[in-house]
C-alpha cells in the first residue's frame, strides 16, 4: 500500500510539473486572442509612421544640411553638422521668440480653459431649448475652417471697413474709426488670441458638459445640505472628479496653441517687424521665406523637442495618477 501511495504521489507530481499539451495561459485566452488588439492597431500605426514619421525624418535630415536656394536648384547636398542648431541656440532672437511663444500659449490656454469650463457649466444648467441653441452656436464656431475663420476676423478688424472699428466709433470712441489693429504687437496679438480662444472654447465646453453628466446628483445635494456654495461645490465635488479631464484637456490645448501657425501667419505674417513671430511662424519664414531650408528645419526640430519634453512630463503625471489608484 505504501509503494502504491508513493507511486501515485510521484505520478501526480510529474503530472503537475509536465504541462499538458495545448494548455492555455492563466487568463484563459489563446495567443491569437491576446495578439488581436495589437494586430488591429497595426494599420493605424503604419499610417502614422508613413504620414508623420517619414516627413519628420526628412526634416531631421535637412536640419543637418546647408540647404539654401542654390543647393536646392542644383540638387547639391552640403552637410554642416550641428551648425544650424548652434546658430539658433546661440541667437537671442530665437530665445526671444521662444519666450514669446510660451507666454502666448499660456495666455490662450488659461482663457480657453476658464471660459470653456464656464460655458460647460452653463450648458449643464440651461433648459433643453437654450442648451440646444448654445450647442449649435458652439458647433458652428468649432466647425468653421481655420482659414475661413481667420479671413472673417481679418474683415472684422479691417482698418477702414471693419465692423469692429465702425461699432466702436458709434459707441463714442471716435479715435478707433481708422485704427489699424495690425500696426502694433499687442493689438495684433489681441486679434489672434481672440480668434484662437473663440475657436477652441467649444471643445472644452462640450467635454466639460459631458463630464458633468457623469457626476451623480446626490453629490450636489449632499454638498448643498452641508451649506456649500457654488464655488465650494466646484472645488469639492466637480473639480476632484473631473481633474483627469481638466489635465488632459489642458495639455491638448497647450499642444494645439503652441503649434498654431495659420492664425498668426494670416493675420499679419508675424508682423509688425517680426514682433508677433512664434516658433512655427519663425520656422516657416526662415525656411520658405528666406530660402534657408536647413535653418527652418532645425527650428522645427527644436519645436518638436520642446513639445516632446512637455508630453513626457504629462505622461509622467498620468502614470503617477494610475499608480495612486
């Protein structure tokens, strides 16, 4: 009996050590089922690499070349190493434009997030008809193409025939009758910021309203019973729950505003006297305007690196939040 027991024990142990043929993983899914999500992502990854990766690689290659009009016409390749980067990083103009771009981005993002969130809160409080009317107005502003919207704003703020100058003149500000909005740095930036904020607010407003619909009404009632006012309700109920949304939306807006080109360029082409140049406009004017393609590519690469560092910081915050959960 003892021998039989020992034999059974050895057989059992051997069976445990030797996996059965065709045994599935611990989660019960086969290899094909586990790899299916990655296979489905392959077309999108391939399209991204082709449409974005290849142009980025070409820009990076050109940034190490002395590619001007002569080299471009004669198909000459003159490598100059890090000369383009050294020129820009050692230029006071580049750092002035970088600081201007950062301030420009910060002002826009703050205005977009504040007014977008307020309009989102308003959408949550309005009745069905008023909410529908406001949503349609926001959707029209959001759906308008950037070039068309910039053209409209150019007409609105025209020096001689603009509606804004006419309206201000009728209000009694006669000095604004022939005011040139693009003659100064701050007035030009005012028009550009107004345009960008106007077009960006709908995205934040709709997302804020969507997030508010997920908050249980009981939490509002409990806060009201504790004597909390509107600001207290926002700080203790709404913001903690929608904090991930606000964080993600803020970083998206930073990226979109930082790389804004069309609005800044079409309003006044970075003028007057280059005082409204931002990094994307600077890269374009140096590359295509001055026919210094290598320098323009280097500025573009430096801009991408700045955004990459910002996104690395963002992903670090996201991972930290996931670890806390």
